[in-house]
C-alpha cells in the first residue's frame, strides 16, 4: 500500500461538492451513494494518514441492551460509558483514547461533522490501554436514524469489530446482518454472547457464527447475578486480554491495520467506481436525449426554411405596389423641391446659423432624419411572416414531448419538461423576433449611409434621392421578411423597378437592393432558426443541469484513478 503524500490527503471535495438535482429519478439513490462514497474516502484518507503507532480501533457493536457499554467499561476497567436502565441507553458514541493520540482523533475530518451529542472523546493515560482505541457505539437497531449512521461511521473506521449480542437478543435479524457485513468486509471480528445462562442458546449461537465464518471463536460471557456496570475479571480473560494488549501483532498495529486499510481502500474504490459509473450513466442518458433534441431541431429547422419562401400572387404584388407608392408619396411630399422654396423663405426670418445644417442640403440633422425613417421601419418589422416559426416551435415541442414519453426511462425528464419548460406562443415569439431585429435595422442603416455618401455631392437631388432610396431599402427588407429572397427576385423587375427614377437606376441602386436583400434574407433566416434553437435549449440546458457538470465528473474520474493507483 503506497501511503499518500500529505498534500494528496483530504482532497475529497470532489465528492462533497457533487450535487444531484432532486428532480432526477435516481436522486435518493445517487445521494446515498455519494454520501457513502464520501464517508469511505474520507475515512481512508484519515486512516492512511495516521501514525503507524496509532492504536487499533476496536468498536463494540450490537443491539439495545445487549451489554455493549458494560463490556466496554469492563475492558476500560472503569465506568466511562453510561450503562443504562432505560433503553435505548447509549445515545452517543464514546471513544476512549490515550491522550497521546488525542489530536489525531479530535482533528479527524472524518469525525468532525458529528456533533458533540453523538460523539464523546474520553482521554486516558492508562498504559494497559495504550494499544487500543475502544469505542462504545449506539445501538445499531435503534429507531433513531442518526444512531444507525453513527454506527455505520464507526464500523467503517474500525480495525476490530466486537459484535455483542445477548441470550435474549441473539436471534435478532439485524444483528446477524451486521456480523455478515463485517465478515464480507474482512474485518477482524469478535463475537460475544453476553448474559448467557443456557448451554443450548450458546451452542446455537456458536453454530450460527460457524456457518458464517469458521475463523471466529464466539466468546461466552455469563450473566451476572445482578445488573452491573463492570463484569469482574473480564479484562483478564484471555480473549479480551489479547484484544486489549494486541499482543499477537508484535510491535505497532501490524498486519491488522494494513489489512484493514487495504479493505477500506478497496471499499472506497468500489464505491467511487459505482458513483462514477452512475453519474456517467446519467450524464450519458441526458447527453443522448439532448442529441435527439438536436436532431429534432435540425429536422424542424429544415422544414421551417422551406415554408419561408412565399408564392407570388397578384395580391402580394398589389400589396407591394401599394406600400411602395405610399412610402414614396410620403417622402415626395416632404422633400420635393417645394421644400427648398420653403427653406429659401425661412432664410429671411431665421438666423443663418440655425439653418446651417439645412442649408447645406445634405440632411435634416441626423436625429430628425432618423426619426422619420424609423417610423416606417416599424412597419417593415411587422411585415415579417412568423407563422413558419410558430409552426416550427409547436412541432418542436410536440416532437420533444413524444421523445420523452416514448421511453419509461425518461419519465423524470418528461416531468421536468412538462413542469419547468416554458413553451413559447405567438406573443413570446413575436417579442423575441423584435428583440433580434435590430440586426436587420443595422444592415439597412449602414447600407443607407454608404449609399447616400456615394451620391455625388453636387447632386441637387441628393436629399430627395436618398429618401427615395430609403423607401426602396425598406420595401426590399419587407419583401424579404415576408416571403424570402425568391419573392424579391420574382417581383423586382415587374413591381419595383417601375417606381425607380432613371437617375437612381443609373447609380446601380438595383445592385445595392439585391445585396441588401441577400443579407436581410440571411439575417432573417438566422434569427428564426436561432429562436427555434433557443426554445430547444430550454430543454437541453435544464436537462444538463440535473447532473454534475463536466468539471465535477472529471474530478471524480481523477479521484477514481488516484485511489486505484494507490491500491
Ligand atoms: N444481570 C446482568 N445484567 C447485565 C449484564 N450485562 C449487562 N447487563 C445489564 O443490561 C443492561 C444493558 O446493558 P448496557 O451495557 O447498557 O447495554 P447496551 O445497551 O448494549 O450498552 C444494563 O442494565 C446492564 O446492567 C450481565 O452480565 N448480567
Ligand atoms: Mg450502551
């Protein structure tokens, strides 16, 4: 057994930090496995770091009133642990340890999270007890869950288990289970029948023990005439004297300790492996569900894309014509040379500085300009046809729900999904689309500035022309979001070109419109697909969070190999 370096000790936060979501089907089992593993690994880390001379830990274990405390006191040679009249009498564990080793018990990370009410450490300076740490544990058949868990904790760190039963109690099932567990583990085990009066009962007990393990020699302790706190002479009986003196071991704790450490390590490894495998299995299960959801998304996304291209009808053509002429008329009214006349008149009344911006003829001042254009942009936004996305999201939700219902092993995920995943409806989809739309607005703005700057400075029509261009940009975007690039392509020559003044056609405005069209088309499709994807992400992200993250799983794997390599 390779002893670990000091800095490797107590690095078990890997297990302490693991969290399993309560909504996971196996949550309770996983949590139990986690705390069991935590206990085993912490126990191993503590024990492996103990000094070689640290005495063997011998724990008295058994059912209520069998006489554990009495025997414990008898070996201690004094009343350390209360012997009870009322049962259950020992509500806490009592650890009797030589003061020389006090700190190693008191600083034990393994024992520290037991409150004072469950653990009493009694220090002694009795040389005859220096080679053993005696532990009196609470009754393991107690109704108190906390008592049982205290027993289990001490069972794990014990080098020797002194299994105590009494003539009245020996048939009790839970006692035998405990014994069988100690034997399976390979612990050094003593079996005591206390308060024995009948040869037959002892014989029966003896045979039962033999059937479990022929290496154990059951010890018989006669019933005292009256209730006692100490059984006289018990310490001097050979079996007990050997236990206390630990004489068979030669110097130090010897073989018993190292065999026990090995067994403890193997248990810890087994438990870590089981935990790691369970966590991986769950992570795998969720990864595979998430992969299926990804496939559903691609399928639905593909179908949705096909729905985006509208078929050209006379009705659509009419609508586009109507809208474009409205836009142009509006800008016409605002910006035809009549305005120039108005400006000339105003010049007489207003100061020159105030009119400097207007007078240059390039724009109306950027704020005002933007406001006028933004008002029309609102309509462009609402022209977007979102039914394909609404249908897509509905399909996605149905298919995911079918996926989760198809396998009873996914029942927990089905419940999580139906309880905790919001399914997006029309309104939500619209608002998500609106939030994403500034992307398109930005494209139009940038293209617009570029185009306007490109117009010749000397052009008297610059201002007017640029608003005509803006109207064309808007209608292009509207056509795209309403029916895709194919629709634009289909109507550009018949419906749009007739509206474009010749001089604008000459500066290649059509090329610019196509370019804008392609970019808006791409952006629009991307936005729709992203919204679909985000709905799916609500499922996958929630599912992923149910199991520990990849960092934690990686740490668990590292711990696993660290422990395996020290075996
Ligand atoms: N008469 C008699 N009473 C005993 C003997 N051993 C234990 N007792 C009594 O049995 C009761 C329970 O003993 P205790 O050591 O507290 O049992 P524990 O619950 O296993 O710790 C106490 O009243 C003891 O005095 C014995 O050998 N003879
Ligand atoms: Mg007791």
